[in-house]
């Protein structure tokens, strides 16, 4: 037993780290695809179209031998899929057209603070002084990188940052209201069906707004979207779930903090984004604040 515990811990940490790195690559792929003149509606549709078979397989696999979905379950899945996956992803993709991948990842990493705030607002859960200070540290880090990017990118950074922050907020809605469905359906089954619903929204949006849009899509966009769907969407979901089984959600979440750092490094190496003391300081502040926010409160 004692010989298995270290092995299980190591494998769990590696799975969580690889999952975070794989998921953080999404922003890099999107930025590369934008260089070929594609728009957010088309790019999001391609990503979800390629990922759809995997989500359906995930939902089927997790639902084997389980009770059938009720009408209330379906309505909940559709609502969570709309806010947590479709709307959140759409706002994120649009925002990435205006800001760097590094700033995008830092803003999205504010999600635990938004979930904490929504828990206070919706369920009247108390927020401790320590958590308030941790939130202040995280937001000061984002503001530091934002101020630097305002000088580097220009005034459109306001729009991009606002869209990505809205993306984090809509995903916080998903995290806040998914509790009961997760307990009833399980995390993998809910993620599979909610993602499938989001795919339907993305494909329908494309059919309405860009009915002939695929005629002008450059071949590299198709390859990048396929890679984004498999390596940066489906794979990290599975890796993180496997990590949670081994080391639990708290340690998995804290290990996932390598995500912003990996996005920062990939942004510098692949996209030629700036790398300086301001960005490093902002990243450290955000991760420090999120670390303290996600630590359990001791009574």
C-alpha cells in the first residue's frame, strides 16, 4: 500500500500538469488560426464540430447503466451547456483577437474568485478576510499585465479583456449552478452532454451567420482546429478527470496553476509575445492569489 501511494501521487500530479498545459495551448492555437483570416464564429464551430464525436462518446460511456435523463436534467444540461461552454467559449474566442494569449489565460484564471463571489451572492456563503485579500492580489496581477499590454497592444485591449472576463464570468455561472446535476449525473456524464449541447449551439450559430463560410477557410485552419479539438479540448478534460481520481480536486486544481506559465512560455516562443518583468510579476500575483483562494478554510 505504501509503495503504491507515491506512484499514485506522482501519476496524478503528472496527469494534472499535462492536462493544464494541454488546455492552455488552446489560446495559442486560436491566435495562430487568426493569422489566416478566419473569424471567431467559424473557428469555434470547427473546434466543436471536431470535438463532438468525443463528447458524445464521453456522455455515452459515463451513462452506461445509469438512469435515463429526465426532462429537468435535459433542461439543466442545455442551460449549462449554453452558458458554461458555448457562450463562454464564444466570448473567449472573440476576446483573443484583441489581447495576448498570456493576458487571456490570466483573466480566465480569475474564475475561482468569480465562483467564490457568486457563491456569496447566490447562496450567501461567507467570504473570509483571507479570501478577500487573495482576490485583491489576483486582480492586482491582472491589472499589472493589463496596464503593460495597454501600452503594447493599444486601446482594443479594453474590449478584449472585457470579453475574456465575461467568458470567465459565464463559466463561473456554470460552476455555481452545476452542483446538483454533477451529484445526480456525475462530472464526466454532465461534461459530455453539456459540451454536446454547446456543440449544437456553435454549429447552429455558424449555419445562421456563415452558411457558406467554409468555402474561404484556409486548410491550415482546419488542421489547427482539429488539433485544438483533440489535444486542447477533449484530452485535457480526460487527463484532469483521471488526476482528480488519483489526487483529488484540490491538489489537481493547484497543480493546474502551471497553465498560465505554460501559456506565457508558448506565447513567447510561438507567437513572439513580449516577456518581461511586468508580465512575470503579474503572473506570480495571479497564481499566488488563486492559490490562497482555493485553499480550504479551516474552522
